[in-house]
């Protein structure tokens, strides 16, 4: 499989030990899947931080948020007959699914796009309310008319949906609740209106009929969405045979809207590919890469909390108009960076 990514020699850019835990008694297990944006002349990441208590022998423990926002720790003996713990990310206890970690979103910035630090006076974003008791994850950032639109995964025992918050200064946020209900995730809003409408990619899923496909929707205001179309499906026998999902906001090019997306196969290997949408009617898919443009190959991509994974929901298009810096999660544990040539990606579309 072809891999055209130029990985940063400094990778991993961020590891769990690089920032402090949010709460005493918790430790950071993973740093994952950052959204990326530019603000006040700097490159910023909004990183998913996954935490849990230090694990004790023969016990699985994990945190959840109460409806009031406080943290509750659940402990279960590993030999409990009602516990199913075959996945590092999700367990089932007495018929209910739980995440093994609790995620929130942390802001970091950089002067050079490589060395990131946590600035003062900028808040973390945490889950709030009954629909976010298992945390919030994988934030994508779209900038439209000076306003930042943050779409993220809201997780609770009610299911997984897409939440939205907006800001202009990254210190004060307007909360718009859940804009795509369960089960939905991987929501990326276009950074430009098309014929007066907002557009967004999203990923509903069904375990019975259909599959984990990429859809597109439109909106008059960026909050209320409709006119849904399924546009990109999994491909049997390919690297993206099991699930596909959008990355960050599509990139506008002369040939169309270029979207870098993730795909996974039956072995849970996550790679990156691309597809192209019509400029005037983004419900039309013009072309798609047959082979991935990035494949897990390095040690930090192959082994970690959940190995064999490269996953992006954040990028920055550089001033030359061709180089795109993709920030990505590696093996569900590290934050890394790589660059691509937009022209090279376009040349691989078929």
C-alpha cells in the first residue's frame, strides 16, 4: 500500500507524560486525535485527553461524569462473571457499555507547528449534562466568518452523538447541544458556505442494516441540519472495508472539495485516504483514492494503547497552497504530525 506522508522527525509531538492530568487521582492514558486551527498568529491543537485511575491488580477502574459534572470512579473485579473486557477501549458490565477512560479536550499552541505547550488562561472543555457523562472526544474545528465551530463526539450510556460549541476567543463558548443524535460521529463542517448553506460531513452507523458510511448534510444556520445524503461507503476487500469517517474540514481546490478521511479494515487497521466533492454540489463524489495515502508503519503508529492506527481530524493548509500539515493520533496514544502535497493527493484520485 502506498504511503505519501512525510512524517515529522520530531514525532511523537505529544505523549501522555507531556501534560498534567486534569484531576488528582487520575492519570493520562492517551492523547488522541487533535483538531487544528490558527489563532493569534499561532498553530493550535485541541487535543483529546483520555484519563483513568491508576489500575490496581485484578480490578478494572474507570471514571464517569455525573449529571452535575463531578467525577465518579467505578471499580469492577476482573473475575466478575458479568464483566466483558476484551477491548482496551470499551467494556460491558451487566449489559451496559462503558469506556475504560474519560476524555476531555485540552488546548495547546505552538509558534512553529512542532513544539506545543499549554497556554495559561485558556479553559479545558469537558463533558456536561446527561448526554456527555462518558466524556467528549475527537474535536474538529471549522472557521467561518471569524467564528470557530467545534464539532465533537458526545458520549454517554444513551449513545454516541455530535455536539457543537462555538467561540470567537477560545475563552467563552456558546453551547448548542447535540446536533446529530446517536449513533453519529466524525462530523466536519465545511469552512465556507455553498449557495448560502452550511455543509457538514458526518457518520451515522447501524449494526443491522447499512454500515459505517460517510454522509453529508446541509443547514441554513450551522445548527439545524437536514437534506442528508450517503456519499462514501466502505469497500469490500479494500483497506477501508469495515468503516470510513471524515477527517477535518474539506480543503477547497480548483478541482473540488478535497477530504482526507480515515478507513479501517476487519483487523482494525486505520489508514488515511482521500476523496473529492463537486465545488457547487458537494453531495456529488467526483473521485476517490484506491490505495491509502498513509498507513501505520512506525513503531509509535503500530504499538500503543490501541495499535495499528493513524487517525486525523485536524490539519493546516500552509501559505504555499499545496502543503497541508496533518496532525494525527497514532495508536490511540500519541499526537503526531506529517505533511502532504495537495497536488500529489489529487493525482492519486480515480
